[in-house]
């Protein structure tokens, strides 16, 4: 345990004594200033990128062949059929130092790695106008890219391999993808805007947080299995907002005004606390085994939430052009608030079950073309309320449906401690129309 010694009474004396002993003669000795004995690498241990330290070759303007820390002292201008800076060694840090690598038609990558490398870092600058990728760290494991702006390159903006870390980067107006990643990468606080491909394209097992993709010609994010999204957003992409493979999670992640679906989810995805609105082909389309909870899904042109099998719980689903919630088989639809759906050219139900073995429980369904619509046999419908729909209940024979009570209203105002009630049923599983 740390001991705190209170010596306030002696501090002035100690300080005064220290000042007495430290102060010396302020007049420098006569004669020339003697050398300190320090060499340049003591003052600047990094290596400047230039023709002497890092000479290029037939396919590069500059080339790094030894491990170490390197930095730019000015902008780099590209040359036809050459990379800007080619890295051929592991354990290299390249600090662009606030400068930019400018390419031109017919050049190669702005920064490229050659061979199977590891532990390469590129940071702090811009890469613009290269004939291929802005940064291409193909086959480099454990790369890190930070504070880099990749713009108007003819390939991808930033391409990384396995186990890379990409943070605080932007990728704008590239011909390919904004970001392309292989496996097990971590993205944080990155943005991809106006690229001709997807904003982010990644394979398996990525962690993506605080990232944004807007107005890309492809989708905002396209990933394969096992990826995790948190606090990400897509807006105005020509494809989907998010397109995921199996086993992904999305938390606090939002999709607005995309031309296709807000979310198209692979099997066994989990989406929680997300907002999906004003997408032109629908809100969320989920494959089998997905769990969607506490999401706000509003004003999409098609179906709000559709799923084959899974759980949809505690969502607010309103103003969608088709059904609010549409499920196939063996789904659990619990405590959702669905209203004003079917607002498009075709009609829509607040909740629509097209297959069997579904459990529809505790939902509030209002002001839609149909409240609860069950097309086939074998589902259970309990504890729901429907109000103000053109048709409140449309359920075929052969389902397990608790009593549907058309409630009366209280005849007089209620003021006091008791009221006999007007719901007309004591069945705890009853459904109500009001």
C-alpha cells in the first residue's frame, strides 16, 4: 500500500535548499562551442525517403529494402509503370509525415509491399491518383494503416491482408473498393465515400466500429462470415447498406436512403439497437436463424423486416410500403410495435406469417391494411392487440388462436381507486381488438 507522507511544513525549506545547490555560474566558459558527440541518427533516428537512402528501381520511385522507420520530407510524384514507394522488408514503419503521394495515369500502386511480410505500418498522409491501388499490402500480415486519405485511385483505395488494423482512414472516389480486407482485420473510425465499388469489402472475422460508408456505387459494407459491426452507418449507397454472411453481429448500426435493402443478413446474424429507414427495396431481409431486437425500421419502400426463421423482438416497425414484419417458418415475433405499414402501392400487414409453426405474441398492430395475417396452419397467436387496421385479423383455419375480444370502452370517466373493466375476458392469453 502506498504511504502518503504529509510534509507541508518543510516543503518551502526543501525547495529553497534545492534551488541553492542547483544554480551555478550562468556565464558560459570562453572559447568555441565544443561538439556534443551526438550523430544525426541520435537527433532523428528515422530514415528519410530520398534517392540516396531509398533508391528506386525499374518498377518503383522509391524502395525500402531494410527494416526500420522511414519518413517523407516532401510530396512524391509518380512515374509511369512504377509504384510510388515499394516495401520489401518486414518491420517497417512509413510515416508520410503529412505529405501526399501523387500518381498519374499509367502508374502502379501508391504504396505497395512485395513478398510475404509482417508488421508494416503506413500512416499520416495522402495517396491520390494512382493507376492501381492507393495502398496495396497484399500478403503482408499484421499491417497497420492509420490517418491515411486515399483518393481517386484507379484500383482500391486501401487493400490489406490478414490481421491488419485500419483506423482513422478515408477512402474517396476510387474506381474499385474503398477498403478491401482479407481476414481477421480491425477497422475503426474509417469512412468510404463515392467509390465505384463497395465502400468496404471484407472476408471473414472482422471487427468494424465507428465506420461510415456513403454514396458508393456498390453497397456500403459487404462482408463474409463472423464479422462484428458497432456504431456504423451507411447512407445513399446504390447497393445495400449492409450485406453480411453467416454469424455476424450488428449493434447500434444504421442504414438510411440506400437504393436496395438497408440490411441483407446471412444466417444466424444478430442485429440489436439498429435504425433502418428510407431504403428503396426494404428495411431488413434476414436469412434463417437471425435474432433482431430493439430495432427501429421505418419508412422503407418495401417490407420492413422479413425473415425465414428466427426471432424478432421489441422492434418499432412503421410506415413501410409493404408488410411491417413478414416471417416464414418457426419464427418468434414478440412485443413489436407495428403501425402504418402497407403505405405503398401494394397492401401490407403489420405482421404477416406466410409459413407455419410461428409464435406471434404480445404485439401491437395498428393502422395498416391488415393487422395480423396468417396464411397457413400451425401457428399460435396470443396476447396481441389490433386497432384501426382495414382488416384487423386475417387468419386461416388450423391455427391456435387465443380468444379475440372486441373491447368496449368505459361508459364514464374513471376517477378513483376501482374500475370493473371493459375488456370482457379473463383469459391471460386473449387477443384484443379496440
